[in-house]
């Protein structure tokens, strides 16, 4: 209750005596959409709009974190901010890999069908992770696709909405994300006409399967209005589906949530479910 009151107070306090800012990529100088603006002292925050713009009061709170998936988090004080804020990309692992166009074996592993979903009651930017160690009998195995499952039951198409999630796939170390395996995180738009399965094609990224596994990150940004401004972070539609069943051909797996600056395993939180994610794997002939 206290956090909710603080969040509402902060949201309204930005209306008066505020200053405008824009967040850009330090290399391309392009605006970064839906950047997370967080205040660690009050455990509250919000997102920039689709053009990377936001406004805030320069008095309280002074400590601020500005972050986006795929970029290094900027931790600073409001009074030190300039009108244009630059975020630096994290190092990725985009080594050139040449493969043939003839897939030899293709198989699907993981969860396709979910049987439950997580009720998101938090006011904070919600970021979920899924670690998977994938079984393969070939050395040259690649991830062609990642399939995400969404809960569409109970939602009428008469209710119009537009929401976004951000997707990224990382290499792993000790079951946690290490280096980004795609050029940049993908921003995915969802609405009342979206299918219950969203397939993310990764063939052009040539992601070779590593024995240590991969780590999927999904950031639930929220619903936006016609101007690209976040109007609701709580329970953005549609909900991601989860499964309480054992997955198909995964050697090791676990679902995480990013809380208080660190990844926390669902099992520690007594949440006996996993993100319903399916991988399409392929071996290519030389």
C-alpha cells in the first residue's frame, strides 16, 4: 500500500516543475523506445515513451537508474542529467558463423502449451528470464526459432489494446545471462488480434547451441496509447503462459524474475511453474 501511494505521488509530482529528457543510443544516436526510469530509494518507476522521451521533477527523488535491455544501466543523480541521455550497448557475441542453407535435422524442444499464467500485481517494470540447457547429439546445432505462448482466453476482441514486450536471448554462465546473442533486443507489439503463439525467427542470427545453454529475457513493458505513451504497466495484455508440466528434451531449465537488482529463481519464490517457451533446433550439413 505504501509503495502504491508513493508511486501515485511521484507520478503526479512530475506534472509540475518538470524537465524533458530523451534517451539515445550512444553509437547510432537514435532514440531508444520504452526505457525504464527507476528510483531505487522509493522502489518506484515508469517508462519513457516510444520516442525515448520522458519528464520528471528535478527535486525528489534524486537518485535515478535509467536502463534498457541490451544496454548498460546508467546510475546517477537527477541534478546531473543532461537533456539528452546516452546509453551504451552491452558487449555482444556476434561472431560471424557461416552455415549451409540445407537443414539436416529439425526438432522442437521445451514447452509449447502452457496451462497457467502469472498474475502480475507489481507496479515495477516486470522482467522475466528463462534458462534452458538444450539436449543435442550434433556439434553444429543452431536455434532457428523461439516460440512464446500467450493466454488469450477470457479476452474479448471488443476490448482494443496495444502493448509491448521486449525479447532478448543471451549466452549463459552459471545459469544467468552473459552476452547478447542477437544484434539488439527485439520490441514486439501485441494487440487484441495477436495469435496465442508468437514465433520469433532467429535463423539470420546463426545462434549456435552451446552446452552451457541459453537465457531468454522477456520484459513486459505494458499497454500504450495512440501516442506511444505507457498507460498501464500492471498486467499488460495478453499474459504470457506458464507450464507446471515437465518440458520436452530439456536437460536443465529454470524460470527467473528480476527483482531488487538481481535474478531470482522461481523455485526460491515457491512458484512451481516455468515460462512456456519452445525452441526449434536444426543441424546443418557442411
